[in-house]
């Protein structure tokens, strides 16, 4: 009986063991792949959302810049105003105005008047013939006179005032030019955005007359153009500018929401936040390189006769604030990545946090031993420490998002002040200590 019972028990145990093994095998074969597939889909979705957010962040910077150039008059004037004192632009304007003025002066007619006057005064024919050969020297002297006069006009403070006021008045016309409509001051002509320098020619004319060159009084009203922008693809640029102008206020918000969704969907959200920040940083790096390459391409495609130096200065001025926006957003992305990394469990992050905490704690102990009592403030900060940290981050984000045109300096100072806020929070973090009587009773027990 005992042997058969042992055999039955052994058989039952073997059966249960086999069943348990089969269940384990089933779980091992079915469970992990489903979890792996689930995590893979989440990771893939997070990566796609983060890449889309990085692309939209690139477009957002360009959109905000285009929107500011077209709609913000003060921003536009701040952009092109310094060009009045740029040597390359001054040289380009001087050459253009000088050529326009000389084209209106008939040197042959001046020589003929001179020879006729000499003949009437009874000058010998031989001398008259010599005067007739003065075409070259007279033309050279006139060019020197006109060029020096134009240069004095262009390098004067009056020209800077004229340039700024003219561009302020012309801002709405530039908007029309970029959207394909024409204007008398700034217009789109032969795939070029040009500015009429007629008032400068009139000023030069008056100065020439004042110097005693009476022939300049016969110069008619001249409308000569200074090319601000020229490209065979200006038609496409108009379309892009118009689209970016419409989307300028929404693209940053859309990019931020998509990035937040990518981080939320990720299996490891801290890693996803670091990845999103680095993706935006790379996008800004690509955009910065693209602006440099675009400058060279633009200068290579200038029409014949255009001043590459002046065109380069204009290009640099127009993209100045775009570059500033690129650097600012790259700095924000880099600080975000570093901050997310330092909150992680890596050895470097732990050592950094521990070192900062101990340093601030030591400073607090020194202040406490010197008589500082944190009291209710310390207890409040200790109780709501995380909420205070969240509030500091929210305030920093609000500052950056509400600042009209944040620069790299604004981003750096915001980061520094944020770190100071966290340091103050850590300094004020003093947990409530039990009263002295309670400590004595606890020690007695």
C-alpha cells in the first residue's frame, strides 16, 4: 500500500510539475514578446514625434524671423538701419549714385562750351585745339568731384537719418514686394527687391551746385535703384515668406506640443527628453550651417555688376536676428539636455547632485551656527520642495516664451537665475526638528 501510494504521489507530483513547466514555458513564449512589441511601438512613436518636433523647431525659428521682418517695423529698422554705416554698403551706394550723376553730364558739350567761349575771347586757334583735347582730363576730374561729393553725402549723419527714415516708411512697401505687389519706393523688379536712391542723387546735385559746378543744375530728376535682394528664385521666396508669415505664431506651439507628446509616449521619459533636446540642438546646428551655405550660394548667383561685398553685408544684416534665434534655441535645448541628464541615476549625475547638496548644506549649517533660524520658512520649503522646483521651471519657461526676441544672453541669464533659485531652495530646505524636551524624553527612554 505504501509503495503504491508513493508511486501515485510521485506520479501526481510529476504531473503537476509538468503542468507548471508548460505554464512557465507559455508565459515565457507569450509574455515577453508582447511587452517587447508594446515597448517597441511606443519607442518608435516617440522617436518619430521627436524628429517631427525637431524639424518643426527649425521651421519655427525661420517662421518667427520672417514674421518679425514682415510685420514688425521696429524690428525691420533695427535689422537694416546699421547698413547705413556699413563700409561695403556705402561704397556700393557711392558707386551707384556717382554713375547715375555722371550719366546725366555731357562732357562733350562742356568741352564745346569751353572752346566756344575761348574762341569768342580771341584765343589763338592752336590753344582752342588744345582745349578740344581735354575730354579725358575733364571727365576724370568730374568723376573725382562727383565721387568725393557723393562719398561725403553717404558717410554723413544725414544719410544715416535718411536711410533709417526711408526704410521705416518703406517697411510696408517691402511687405508688398515680398508678397508680389509693387510700390514706388521698394518694389519687385526683374526678381530684385530694389530701393530708389533718387533723393540721394538730388542731394548730390544740390551740393555740386553749391561748390560752383553750375552744369549740375541741369541734371534732371533721376531715379536709380540700389538692389537690396536679388535672386532668380524670388518668386518661390515670396510664397515661402507668405506661408511662414501665416504660421509664424503657431509653429512654435505646435512643435512644443509634439515634442511633449513624444516625451510622454516614450517608455523612458527622461531619456526621451534628453533625446528631444539634443534633436532640437542638432536641428539648430544644421540651420546655422545652412545659413552660411545659403550666403555663398546667394552671392554666386548675383546678377552681373552687383557688389558682392554690399550684397553680403545686406544678407548678414537680414539674417542677423535669425542667427540670434538659432543660437538662443540651441542654448535652451542644450541646457534642457544637461538638466535632464543631471536628474538621472548615472554616477556623474549623482556625484554632481550630492556635491551641490552637501556644499549648500554645509553653508546652511554655518549660517545656522551663526544664529540664522529658518523656522517656518524652512519647514514650508521642505514640505513643498518639489512644487517650488516646478514653479521655478515654469517661471523660467514663461520668461523665455514671453520674451519678444530672446537672445543667447537672455537664455544664459535665465539658466543662471534658475540655478540660483534651486540653490536658494536647497539652502532654505530645513526639515522641522523636534523640540528639545522631546529629544530629551526620547533619549531617556
